[in-house]
């Protein structure tokens, strides 16, 4: 089964390895690294989480990334067509299934970014300044003092997030307009800026009185995590999402690389950059939480949208600037991830049908925008539920539960079985090793064929168990 003809010259190519690494790390670094990681790390007891997480990186993250990258360069095709070329129609089916989850994940990912954009503007308007009266009173009911939680719920109840969602989609599509050329232009600016803003936030965090206690909490090894199965489950699920695996993005990005690219090296670079960013984001957030004795229990949404803003309000100076910096960072990190999600889908449509890029983008953007708008509709979000500290994000919760808890992990499971058994791990490894400085050993086959599918299957069955 050869892939159908598609105009290879038209698919685009990264101008340099740096362009690719920036784009792929921009995809990996996102909301997952800033908010989901911190709330997982807290929930699982700080130092008890990072050892399992580190193991998940080497046992599953890097090997799956090597596989996803190398099938992209080997076939020069995006996810469904690459799988079809290697394992036939079954593979293509899994590819489209994965892109369907990607579409749903993009809808809610962009909805979160829309809220972050609203909060960014509100922060600039002085939302977090101590003693400030609520900014934007013409648009929102006035609140008593700078209470980020109250304010966030008020924002949720307006139409502003819908406007913000449109703005985020517009930025994303603008960056995708000319494929690799415009993606590269965007990530060359956005990715270094993300690192810079994050470093500023860390320096602020650890220099707060008591801030280093948070760092100790995060990094003091606590071996108790090893014996707790749910810590392992959390670590493996978070790793899959954080590295942008199973959603077609990494294969699409790698398909724009020359065939002789060293995918072992690329995978190590991208995943270490990702996890490095995650750990430093953890330092910035935990130092702030500990300095002000804030309790991040609850959802990752509450952590990012009101617990952290509450901490920033207590900064001794430059509250506006730091408030802006935090949400700006989320928006930048998130948009470079959204770009990759949409590119994974659009490139598959182009490979399959030969449609012009604009048409393929429209096929993704139309349902995507509608879904993101529904997710931010005030009556769907129902901030009224917020009274007891939770956000009534019904639609988001449902999406998150199905797309992330089941679909994504199941795709990962089938994908590794197809590549490990049907195409053959040894086959894949031989191709990777042709171009790799660091040679993969037989351990790669063992991981891809046995260990990773077993882990993913266990996590899926476990999620089912909890649900039933
Ligand atoms: N890795 C991104 C994050 O950590 O926020 C999310 C993501 C982007 C997942 C792209 C999957 C993907 F294909």
C-alpha cells in the first residue's frame, strides 16, 4: 500500500534543524507544562512525583517520540498517511481517529487560551493590583477588590471569552498560513520569549521570602511515590500529553524534515527541552505557592486562573507586569501548541486529498472555532457553580475525560502495537539507526513491543475501572 500521490514539493520543509526543534518544542511546551504539570505534581506530593515522571520520560516518552518522528521522515507523510504507508489501511484508520481526538482537544485547548487572553488583558488593566477596584467596569459588574476568583467567574459569564477565542484562532491560522515558512517565523519569536518570561518568573518566585520552600517541596526526593500506583498513572498520562504524542503533530512536523535527520538526537532534544521547561515552570509556581501559603488543591483551572493570580497580587512590586507576564506566557506557549495540533490535521487532509492549504485549514478551523465558541458560551460554562470553588466547565470536562482519558491513550496503545508488531520494532529501529549518531539497541524493541503497550493498556483499564 503506497501512499497516494501528493505534491511533495508543495508540502514544505523546515529551513534548518533549529527551525524544526523550535517548532516541535513549541508544540510540546504548552498548558500541559505550566498548569497541568504543577497541579499533578502537587496532587501527587511534589518530590514523590518527579521520579516516576522521569522514568516515564525514558521508558515511554522518548521512545514513542522517536517512533513518531521517524515514521514522518521515512514516509514524508503526516500521521494517517504515514501509518498507512507502513502498516496499511488499519493504520490510516487509527491516524484519522487520532486526528478526531486532536480536533476535540484543540477546541478546549483554545477555549482555555481564550480565558487566559481575557485574564492577560484584565491583568494589564490592574486586576491583580492590591487595592485596585475592578478594571473594565463598563464591561463587567464591579467586584469588591482584587479577587481574581470572583473576577474570573465574572469574565466567564460574559461574551468576552468568545471574542478572545476568535482572536486565538486567528493568531493560530495566521501562523499556519504558509505552512513551515510562517510556523517557523512564529516559533522563532515565540519560543525564545516563552523561555525568557519563564526565567523572569522563576527569579521572582525564588527570591520571594519563603519561595525556596516550594522548590524543596518539588525536588526533595520522596520515594513513597514509587509504591503508589496512581502516581505512576498520573506520570505516564501527563508525559503523553506533555510531549504532544498520539495526536499526529510530531509525525506531521517530522515529515517536513530531510530523510537523513537524526531522530534519536531530535527526540532527546525536544523532550529534554520540554521537561526542562516543565521543571522550571514548577519552580516558578511552587515558589510562589509556598511564599504565600496558597493551596493549589482543586483543578488545574483554579490553579492557573485564580490561585496563581492571587499570589501575584501579593508581590511587593510590578504586580501588573507580572500578572501580564504570566498570562502572556500561557497564551504564547498555548498558541505554539495549538498551531501544531491544527497543522497535524491540515497536513493530513492535504496528503489525503491534495486540497489547497487554505481549504484544508478551513476544514479544521470551521468545526474548531464552533467547538471553542460552544466551550466558552456563558451558559455552558455556568460560573454559578463556582461558589464552592469549582468551575462548572461541563463541556470541557466531558471533552477532557473522553478525548484525553480514553481516546488519546487508546490511540497510543494501538499505534505502538501496529508499529512494534505489524511494521516491526526492529524494522523501525534499523531505519532510525541509519541516520543516528547514538544507536538504538534492542531495548527499543522491548519497550515498543511490550513495555509501552502494557503500560498504556493498564492505564486505560484503570480509568475504566474508576469510571464504572
Ligand atoms: N504538549 C502540549 C502541552 O503540554 O500543553 C499539548 C499538546 C499539543 C498535546 C499538541 C498534543 C499535541 F499534539
